[in-house]
C-alpha cells in the first residue's frame, strides 16, 4: 500500500510502564475516504523484529459509489502483509494476481527484486456500500532474500492455525506460538497473531524472541498493573515474562521476531540493506522498468520531493 512516505516517522506519544520498553500512540491520518493510524516507524521505535511498517486501516464505512483506491505502485526488499477484521480489498499485482481478501484471511506479497500492485474496493461493493477495518504491515526481507523472485501467497482463514480455550482465541498468522506452526513462509524468524480475549482472560507472551510487541485493536487490557485501550503499540523489554489480561472483551495483534541482520534503508515504498539499491529502484520506477499490473493502466508517480533515504534502526 502507498499512502505517503514511510520516511516521516510518526511522532506519537510515549508513556512509562516498567514492563514495557515504550508505548506508542500513533496519530490518525485522514486519507479522504478512510483513516489510518501508523504505529511503525515512529520516533520512539522504528522496527520490531522485521516489522518496519505497521498501519491500522479504518474502521471506516464507505458511502455508495465510494471505496478504497490505491493505484498501482512499486515495492522492493519487503513483504506486504494484509489482514482484515472487516470489509474486503481487491488485490492485483504485476504477477497477474487478481484476488479479494476478506476478514481472517491473509495476503502475503513478497516484493523481492521488484513488484507492482494495486488495492481497491471491488465494483460490486461500491454499489452496495462497504466497510474497511484491518492491518497492513511491511516485513523487511533478510539480506539474502532482497533480490529474490517476487511472489504472492493467499491463505484462507481455515489455513491459519487457531488456538482456543479458557476465554482465549489466537489465530497464528506467521511463525510459531503456543505449540502451533503457521504454514506461512517467512524470510527471518518472526511471529504474528490475531488475539481475542474474553473479559478476565489472560495470555502469557513467550519471551523466545528478543523483540516483541502488541498492537491493541479493541477493548481494554492490563499489563503489569497498567491499563491500555485501543490504538496503542506496546513494545516489551527483551527477556521479560509478560502476561496480558483483558479487563473487557479485547482484541490485539501480537508481533515480533529476531533483530534484522543489519540496518535497513527506507524511501517511499522501497526497503533495502543498500542505499544504492533504493536509488536504482527510484530510477526504475521513473523509467517504467517495473512490470505493470494487467488491466490497470493507472499508477502513482514517483514523488517529486521527499526527505532523504532514512536508515533504520
């Protein structure tokens, strides 16, 4: 997805909690037909494991005739990870993929050396009216995979492991957690899950990965005696045993992984371990060297003016 550059970290707000390294409250940005909250990158934290971009889309409701229209745009060096709670997005890419994504399903698009894609509301939904609520993140690729062949993988909700019981429901999107393994192929050790807790239920957070966080979506939770509401990224300290307790029925995303194999450079929709590769990607998009999206002649031009390439962390 391409709404604005990721080279402008969200200021957010930081709070203090002994169990947490930092708490980020992203500001909302109105994109016309819907709003987003960007949790990563921020001034407090640029990455969590391989997660270098983390946006909450909506919740929004489109009027008749309206919808989401993210025109074809390029990516390199990352995987886009799209997961919905409500609504539907039509994904098209330069590999020839044309597939809707619906709640509980997963779109995992690996750009590798370069891919182009668009994300729109389908025509049928425009005539009926629709909603949009979900998360899109970018996962940086390990250096060895940055120039890999682009791929797109879609997983139905039934393909993602579900761990349930004692007021807890965990859909494992990627990685290993709570004795289950996701079928999703990742470039580096990481985990990602959609968690729902009934009021009073608790969930321990495994400390096997150095970098861990949760993004609160709905309800209210408690960590080490401190309460948190929706729309906050809670980044945990490495190695600490953490338990999350729901004070009301709650939903949050659990994410993290091992630190990346070196810094990443980011500009617009491009991520790379090498700044010169970003410059090449700029010129390739400017000269129309990326493959196009079949049936979609529109495109987002390369920004004329933008801050310099940013290095994370």
